[in-house]
């Protein structure tokens, strides 16, 4: 299968029209024109490139784009991974915000992993987050313990009384805690808690003023499920036409 053919298929799975404005989703780099194997992962680093090559894969589907910001030049200092991938003939496709927003994507799965039942509302105007009733009520403390177990995250923090009864949750994978407006959306939607990552100090303080609880999870821990989601969706779509490998590497930058 040619790279151009695979990109069209991936665009069907992760619709580019769902991407947030300015998001660099889609084909980030084109290597060899003939695809020999597909490797799914969250992030790309040197170990990932080496493992993909070892597994016989020359096409990587990742969540986070290699190029996050507009650039007018590629340099060895700032674009080592991109240059290395191109030299190895490895193509890179980033399914970023489309995988956050789409049905069956990261936030859908995260919502259900954390005890959500039926999604009643998309949390943000762009559709990234999810809000809905839990399958059964919980305390903030018990919900935090569930998040710790489900996400294998040993560094979870909570904001609010541990005994607060939670019946409705709001979830945003990744960096949803960087903007106080997401907290307001969750409050307006009737959620008692917002579960997200990268919570800024001023947002945490604001949550106490609003009377909203928060559960702070790791960015990596809340999104690493992307690799498995992509693996399953691509395998199903290709029906065995091309080898698909699920990354087993831990690419979390934090110790």
C-alpha cells in the first residue's frame, strides 16, 4: 500500500475536519512511499523510532504531532527526530485533536474507564471533553482511587473534600486543566468534578471558589490509551492487509 493510500484511510478514521484550529494533525512527514508496517504510539522519541524500525514498521501513527508550531526552517538542533525519521524512510501521521473529539476516541474511552455511563454532553465548544452521569455514585476519594488504578497513575491529586458525593463527571484528557473556562463548562453542565491534566495553580484555586472538585491526572497517563485505540481502529479498517504494531514503550517524560 502506498503512503498516499494509507493517509486517505487514516483521514477516514481520524477526520481532519474535526481538528481544532491550528492543530497540526495529519501527515507530518513522508518517508518511503510503500508502507511495510504501521506502528502506533502516543509520542515519538529516539527509542520509538528505533523500535518501529526494529519491528519492521516505516509508518508511525502518533497522537502528539512532531511539529507543534509553525516553522520556516528545519534544523539539526530543533528537529532531530523529524530528520532522523526522514533518513530512516519513516512516515509520521499525527492523530491529535481529531482523536480527542471523535466518537470512540480518547475522551470517550477515558470517560468510561473512570466510571461514566452515557455521555450527556460534549464539554467544550470544540467537542473535546465529555460530561455524563456515573454508572453509580462515588465519593471524590473513591473516584480518585479508581483513576489511580485505571490509569496506573501514582501521582494523582484532588481538589475538594474527599467525602464529596460525585454523581456526574466531566473529563478532558491531556491538558484540560490549563484553562479556567473548562472548569466553568463542567460546572454549567452539572458535573461535580472535572478530571483532567496539567491543572494550573490559579485554576485549582478558582475551582474552590466555584465549589467544584477536580482530579488532577497525568497528561501522559490520560492519553497513552491512544496507542491502543489507534491499533484497534487501524487493524479493523485494514483487515490484515498491513502489519500493525502497538508500541509497548513507556514514553512518559516524567520519572
